[in-house]
């Protein structure tokens, strides 16, 4: 059963360019797998960026990046995800998390679209990037452009996290078993991506999601019709790669946003 806690709502006016009614400012969904929060005002002339935080990072930790989007006139719908997706050592949590976040995004896009909002993009970091990797295409065709802030093999990336790896080993999981369990997520069926534009942000010194691991995931997207590029940033590890992408986000978005 889905439970939503509502914090604040703004009134709606029916004229073009005026603010639309906001969703609950903070929403806690079933099973505690994610939390969503809205920033800025949705209008018929404003692009909405759907933003998913890095693994283990709450929304408050990345408000600096969200503020940079707001200053450039975007409306932002931000998600944070539970750490249990890895720390609980239950591989079934990840597909359930992706499914729930995808359904929540779908319902919010439908609501905003019915009110006249026409443009939706995304910016996902670390685990958030992988969630969006399983949202593009036929799943959420409204997402025509976006940024994957780091990317690669989800099982191998999780296995490089010492604490999460130990928990999985204690419960009898090996890397090959984990790769098999997440194979459908690692190689999703996109459907058609004609006209979509995406960019992967990465660093050669990212030890969790290295730049060299990305290439194999580009071709399936291109074969589906998308324009996909890679932007290398200067960093010294996974965290600094994420931060570099977040800080440069306002300059990265125009690489993929039409117009």
C-alpha cells in the first residue's frame, strides 16, 4: 500500500506561463525505498529535470547542484534512494527500487503533462545514473535527453564497495551470481531511442565506475537510435567524479538538451 506524506501545496492558476500546482514537497513511498522532493515551480514554459542522487547521498547533500539548476530556470524533481539497496545484501531490492522509482516518475510526468508541461530531462549520479539507464526508451519515452553522471557495470561497481561486498559474501553471494541476478537490468531492452540525446560523465581515475567500462554500453543505445557521447572530467576517484559532474551540470545539460 502506498503511503504519501504531504508537506505543502501551492495553488494552481490556469493561464499559460503561470505556476502549476506542486506535488507534495516531500513524499515517502512504500517500503521506504526512496524519497522524492520538488524544487522550483513547474510552468508550461519550464523544463523539468528529474534528478536522482548518488548512492547513499540524501537530497540535502546535493542541494548545491539543485540550486544551480534552479538559478538557470529549471524545475527539479529530486529522488534519493535507500542505502539498503546494497547494504541489505538482497539483490531483489535493486529491481524493485528501479520499478518503484520508474512508476513514480511516470505518474508525475503524466500529471505535469496534463497541465501543459512538455519538456523533461534527467540527471542521475552513480546509482541514480543506473536507475535512469533502466528508464529511458519505451519505459519513459518522455525522457528525451539526459546525463548519466558515471556509469558502467552495476554488479562490479557494487562489488568494489568494501562494506557492501562483505555483506553479500556473508549471505553467500559471489560476483558471478550477482551479475546473473542483475543481467536484465544491466542489459535492458530500450525499444526505440530515435532523437534522444545522452551523455555519460566519467573519469579514468574513477575506481568504482571507470571510464573504460562505459564503451560497451554505448553501442546498444546508439543502435536504438540515440546520440550518445562521453565527457571525461578531471577527478581522483568515484566521489570526486560525481562531484565534478554535479558542479559542471549547468554546462553539461546544453550538450544534450535540444535548442
